[in-house]
């Protein structure tokens, strides 16, 4: 693949030696692991010859920003909808919000992205059809619709989980005691109910973070964003294995780090774990 279709046997042999493919398999594996742990790299791109780590580092900032925006939007919207549903239990608003997850759970994320593009970009013209704008304002404006698309895949499960937890906490004994002490409902809801209800939902977000990252890579293709997703699909189509390995490795590492951060936040939110080793 590197030398092209009309390479000579001599050039093939020279390239085999340069890549270390003439070495025993165990030796190749040890060299690969050494490079991976000492340099954080999975090799050079077969197509461009550039380090896979450098290619990923060039595309990572825009992808990480998109994931961050999607997480923030998913949490804010889920908190709002779940709070409205729990405080209006068995009323019309609660039923409408409960229907939302049932309808949206089966929608493919790329299809949702296409619908949002047709509505908000093509018809209304509020957002660009694709690409990333210049400067912070242009970047955030162009990433708003993709972030909503990615968040859309997480909102239904978060709303269902948080609503169920809030209803359970609202019926608990300590909430009844707080109401008997004439504590304002607003204080009870935001200071006590939400804090005790958020932990299981936060853990659910941590479990789903791998799906969120995977969804981000797909959405980048839909919106034409030059992030890690477009690099992954280009590498797959050209069978650029070192870059594919690097993206898989760093995505897995990101899932582990984000899950660890969520565990720390959960420990901070749960007063029962304070002071425990």
C-alpha cells in the first residue's frame, strides 16, 4: 500500500526491512509495545507517513470540545425535564415528558442529525450546514447543532433515571420532615432532592460515556467536522491501521479517565462516602 501498485520486489523487500516486518512476530510486538508506552504512539500513518499521535493531537481539540458541549447540554436538559416531570407527577406535563424518551430512544443519531440540519440549517438558516467557524464564537455557533444531536442520544435515559430517583426521594421520610419544618419547596428540591437523586443518574452517564464518544465520531461525519471521527473514517477507508489503532487506544483511555472523574464527582456529592477510605 505504501509503495503503490507498481512497486518492485527490491522496493518491497527494502520496505519490509524498514518497517521491521522481516523480524519475528514476538520481536515486532515488543517493539510496538515499547513505542506505545515510551512515546504514546502506535506508529506512522501508512498514507501520510506522519506519526499517528500527531494526527490525533491535531484533530482532538475540536472533538473534545464537542463531547464537552454535548455532556453539558444533556445534563442541563435532563435536569430540567426530569424536575418538571417529578414535580408534576401524573399530570399532563409529566405524561408528555415521559412520552419523549419512549419515542426518541429508537432514533438513530445520524438520522436525528440530518433532520436537525434540514430544519435549523436549510429551512431556518440559524446554524451552518457543516464545518467549523472561525474564532470562539464561530466555533461554538457551528458546534451547537452537532452538540444537541449528540446530547439527544443521552437525554432519554437520563430523564427516565433522574425522574424515577427524584420521585423516590420526594417520598422519603427526610423530605416529609423538611416540609413539616416549613422549609421552602425550592430549597428542598434543589438542595436536598436533586443532590440525592443525581448520583445514580451520574453513574449512568459514566456508563454511557463510551456510547457518547462513539456517537460524537458519527455526528462529526454528518456535519462535516474535521475531528477524530472524520480521521477515523478516512483511515478505515484507506486501511491506515496505525492511525486506527491509535484512535481506538485514545478513545478507550478517554473513557477510563472520564469514568474516573465521574466517580470522584459522585464521591463528592454523596455525603455518606465522606471520610471513608
